[in-house]
C-alpha cells in the first residue's frame, strides 16, 4: 500500500498539460526584483518586440499585447485569436510558466503556433521575465530610476556604427516576402541598400529610413498585386539578432492582406 501511494504521488506530480505544469516556484520575487532591468529590456527588444507590444493599451501584433498577462488564464485575451492549443490550455501565466514557455514553446505546449528561431538563452530568461513583469503591470516593485541615464545614443555616428548588428543583418542578406491578398499571392525578394533605397528581384522598388525613436520604416511599391504598395515599421532592436528562415514574421499591411517576411543569408552575386 505504501509503494502504491508513492507511485500515485509521483504520477500526480509529473502529469500536466503537455509537460507544462510547474511543481514548485522557481523564480521567486527576490530573484526577479534583483534582475537587471536594462538587460531585460535589451532581451525583450531583440527577441520579442517584433511580435509583441507590452505597455498599457498596446496593440496586438502577430502575437497578443502582453499587458496584463500575469495571472491571466492562457489564451483568454478577448481581442486576440489564439491557437487551439492555447485556447484549450488550462493554466495561468506566471513567472514560472513563462520561463518554461520561452525555454521551448513546443515542448511546453505542443501545437501552439508561436515560433522562435531559437530558445531564449538561459542567461537571458530571468531578466527578460522580470522586465515583462515590470512593463506589463505584473510586478509589485518599481522600475529603477534613471535606468538608462547613461545610454544616450550618439546620433552623430552613422547607422553602421550605432546599430552594427542590425546594419550587417539587413544590408548583406536577402529579405523574402510572401504577400497574400484574397486569391492572389506574390513572392519576391528585397535588398536593403546602404543609400536608403530598396531594390528587388522584380520591378518593385522602395526606400527605408530610421526614425528618431529608432524604428526602421520602409515602403515598397510597384508590386504586381493589389495593393501595389505597402509601408511597415519595426523596432531596430527586434531586427538586430541574426535570424534566418523563409518566414519569420507576419503582418497585415492592409485590410484582408497578410504579409509573411523572412531573411535568407547572403545575396546573389552582382
């Protein structure tokens, strides 16, 4: 009887929703309070901000806004359409469930559609979660004062020096697009040039620039599809980590239009 009880106890503590159950708290408040806010912000900007906003009244992007996420049941934000896996999930978002999720989304919850090029490195996870808690209204401690007082960018420097990772990633690789508009589909490749222009492997062309808030905005026109042009903006930090895949992000440049974007390494020979 004692052996049977031990076996049952082990089963109860190991069974969860697709391996997502957390037996005990891993990230305690003291650990989160002491996390480096600056490093957490950098991690969020580089790995999350292309798909998620985080502040109050933030809009949904490819993924939902993360405002108010903590202690909310998974898959229940009313103005966002979740995957079937998240709609059926039976857990609330906590620091620990988020930790498991960003470590490997598919292992944590098979069937969910959030894709990341690689798991968040172990050294970034705590600072990232602490930052999300502070910025999404889920922390009971204040943000540090003057956390970025010593990080005033030198705007006299060229973009290649201010944003070297972004510059090398965008200026020397190929951006691939797949635009779906009704029953039409257009696949084309774009090349961001150092002079602010955009060339493509079609007749389409465009231009790009960096805003005062460090967003890269660009426009492409002369597309052989309706709409024949579009404009998009992305935070530079979200584009600074080199990632390569046919489709890395999804956006809606116009009503009824879905744009899939990806990065391929290198460019064709001149």
